[in-house]
């Protein structure tokens, strides 16, 4: 959450994703971020470098040059110790993965993307008001001339489940970005109906279109491999987005930013490796010996 001087609240899709994983993680990130020792992990650094290579290519740089330039920036961060190393044990492996993912995008994803939109094609920043109290902001990776939105993902592990039909339906990013693309706005009467759990008025209609959102998936491996996974969003998804965010707004108004929100440790990201707040949350208890834990209560 980011709150303007006038009290208007902005959400990023990543922050909404955090809320759906663990509300208190999202609260701490928004209002009480830790003094992080690292700026992300090797996975985020690799993804950033691959994105940079693609962006450089889309604005006219030959891909080999784009790979070299973005790879050099990534190597500099590696040597400075800027990010946390979790999986990739040496720089040569990371540079190999970077080159492989960028080339895989060029071979297997780029041909399906189409011609870039003339004004909103690559790395387009947006801010879109959805209700009188809150809106969404962010950046999409690519939009083609047919108004199809794209996002590039370097992926490892069980990516086929994460981006399979059931996984795609649960993702908040396509819902947020297509709501912006559709120009979706919920008026105060509609928000009250959604907030109160009431049925929508019979007269409620919308001619807003169904909008496609595509992921270009770049698996981290030993061969050139790229996949396109496409999902669709419509007015029902955007109404559901309103219901989700209104719940966050009510929590913020009733509990405030300094009181614990609901906690969730069933998500695999709840760990010392993947959550910056672990040591001030579950970690501060479970890392203590049981006797010390009891004495502290």
C-alpha cells in the first residue's frame, strides 16, 4: 500500500499477492519494512537481468549486445554482494542461465508476441483509479498492437503447475493489469454492494470486453526452452478484485498499520529464506529453545 497526502491508497499487484499469501507480511512490507541486508535473491537478480536484456532488444539493440550489457550489470551486483545467493552457486552458472533464458525468449516467445504497441509497448508504467478510495499502479512488461498484455517470467521447479490452467486462474497479476487495460472503474454504489456482500443490482450491465493476458515462461535449465501461457479476465474477475481490496481496506481502517494482521504460515514462502520478516515474526519464536520461549511469555 502507498498512501498519497490526500489519503488515496495505491496497490501494486505484488503487494496484493503478498496479502493473499499472508496479510501481516503485506502489512509489514507496506508500513514497517526491515532494513534488508540484501536487495533480493539470485532468482530476482537473474529475472531482472533477463528483463533488461529483453527491454534492450525491444528498443533496438541486437540480442547478443543486450545479453552482454545486462549480464555485465548482473555480474557487478554479484561481486558487490548486493543480493542473497540461494540456489545459484557461482557467477558463471548465473551468466549461463541469463544467456539461455534471453535466447529462449527470442526463439520461443518473441515470435508469438506480435508488434509492440506504439506508445505502451515495453515497460509501460501505469496508475489507474478504480474506486474513490483506491487504485492500482505498476509496470507491465509488454503490450502488443492488439492490446494483449504480456509478462516475462524466469521459472524453475514446478512451473507447469504454477502456470497451468488452475494456477493461472488464481493469479492476481492478470486481473490487475487487465482491469487497467479495460479502464474498469467501480462506482460508490457498486462498491457498497460488494462490501456488504449483497447481490448486484439487476440493472448492472457492462460492455467491457474479455481481455487476454499472456506469460512468456523461460525455464531455468540446460536447454533453450520457452513457453506461452495465456489466460483471460472479464468483469467478474475485476469485481472480485474490488471485493478482495475492499477487505484489505476494511482491515486497514479497523486495525491500522501497527497491529498484527492475520498470519499464514502454511505458504511455502513462510521461511527464513524467502520472507524478509521471518526474524520478526514466526522466526523469533520457533528459533528459541522451548524453555526460553515459555519464560518469555
